[in-house]
């Protein structure tokens, strides 16, 4: 079914509506059957009325669909809904969050270019910047993301893009997106921001000057441990110049089924994230003075290292907490293994509370020195708040910490 035969309700969820309304209605395409739920188009290809129609489709003279590796009606709905939520002109959905990161970075770069990134990155993101780029003759420099002077000093004549996470994974540092965007633009470079930990509800990087935003939709957007997905959001010009053809030719496409599941996840994103954030804040307050914890980091607390920036840049804290248990790895493992509600997993943003030991999982490929530089000690634990009752979670942590 071509796009021209589908009824688009994108306009009904325009900028005048608030995020909760956009999360339910934006981008909806209805077929001739007038279905209430978004239609799931499980198809690889599309049939053309004539050879001339096929030719015009491949010349982009006809707006219909060609092949689901390029575009698909269900995937289009997910892209349009995310674009409306983010305030972006355009979006492209990918198979995973890392596919979104890799495409957003590599789609801009060529041999001889240079990228600057924060040292505080998810392990796979650091691999893309440090190792994958290097294979193709693209140089990289890693900086302390909170130090603006380091961003300025890292710029070279061939610098093409900056990349950062904020808040960072897993130590929840908050970087000054507007200031870093200004530095990038003064150098003729772009800024790509991984906004997973803040979610589109709490931070709007495009409004702060970023050129491109990426998400692992696997996290809060799905939020129920069902499927993988990612998305890239930016201006029409950025998507056209750097992303569209790269994705079309290399194929990191999101499946229609996963797009449908993510659309259903978006309908409850606001409810889930706000409840999880409230829980995270209460758990952080309960754990902050615990005698078995030597350090706790939560963006919603006044003792966060970048508390003033959090107030200026974010609408609320986060669904995540980082804390350091006394006793190093052994102490952390005793605490993790004793938990009865929060489950050990490397995922986050789920309806179920999850805990991770980054030093041995998500950041294990980094050297001990690199982990120490980032504040990822052997006793450090990342907690992702779920939808359980907050008192049950606090009691669960209190009992587990007795084992340390």
C-alpha cells in the first residue's frame, strides 16, 4: 500500500499539543479499514500499478514505498511520532541503538576526518569512536566532557563532528550541551547527542543546539524488555545529506514488527518515565546516607556535581542512579546477589527494576585505568528504577546492603 493511499494524522498532533498527546497520536497512518491501533505492515516489498510507477518510485518522483529496507508504513509511523515528540524535522529508525549511533557518526565522516567525543561513553560507543573510526582512517580525540576547554583544545582543522552522552553511562555526569554545541559550530563541526538517559521528556538537545539526537529505543521507549530498536533525529537537511543514503545502502533497518511494538511503548512512555523518576529520586534519598555506600550520584539531587546545569538543561532528574558500595567488587556482588526485586541485567529503562555492575559488564572492555578515570570503580552499581512500589525497593536494598 502506497503512502498516498494512507490517511496521515500527523497534523492532528502538531506542536500545539503537549508531549503526552503526541505520544499517543502523532504520525498515525490509517488504511482504508480505519483501524484504531496502528497497522502492522509485515511486508518486504510493494507492488506497482505499472512499470512507469516503479521507475518513478526509484527516482523518488512518486512518494510511495519501494522496499522495507528503505521504508515501511509502520516504521514511518514510529519515525513521525518520535520526530513530533523530539521537535525534529525528520527521523530514521534503526535496528538497534548502536546502529543509530554508528550511522549518525559514520554517515558524516570520511577518511582523513576527525571526531571529538567525551570519554564517558557506553563501551560500544567508545569502540565506534576509538577503534571502528580508526579502521577507516578517521582520527578521534577523547576529552573530559565536563571540561569545555578540552573540547576547544581538541578541535583540529579536519574536525567534522562531536559526540557525547548526557547524562553519561553509567556515572550520570551532565554535560553542557549548549556550550559544547557552540564550540562545535564555531569549528564548523556538528554535534551528535545520545539522549537515552534523559529521555525526550526531560531534555531537548536540538533546542540546546545539537545537530542530531540518537536513542536506543530498546530502553525507555520500548520499556518492557520486548524488542530492539534505535532512532536518529535531526533536520531534513542533515538526514538527507548524511543518513538517508547511508541507511538505504548499508541496511541497518528497523523491522516493522519492532516498530509496531515501539509505537505501543510510546503510548505509555510519559506515565512510565515519570513514575520511574519519582521512584529513582526516593531510592536515591534513602540510600544517600547509608553507611555501606561511599558515593551516590543522581541528577535530581542538590549534591550532584553538575546540579546547577541539571536545573538549567533538564526538566527532571533521571530513572537511573549510580552508587558505590564499600568493599569493592566483592561488596558490590554481595549486594547485587542479595537483591530479591531488582534483577541483574545490563538493560535499563524497563518496567522491572534492574541493576548492573558496569566494571564487569557494560564497561568491562575498558582498561582498569580508563574505568578509574571515569569513576567506574569495582564497587560501582547502576540502578534503573522500574514500576514496583518504591517502599518495596528501598526495603530490598536495605536488606541486600546488610550482606555487604
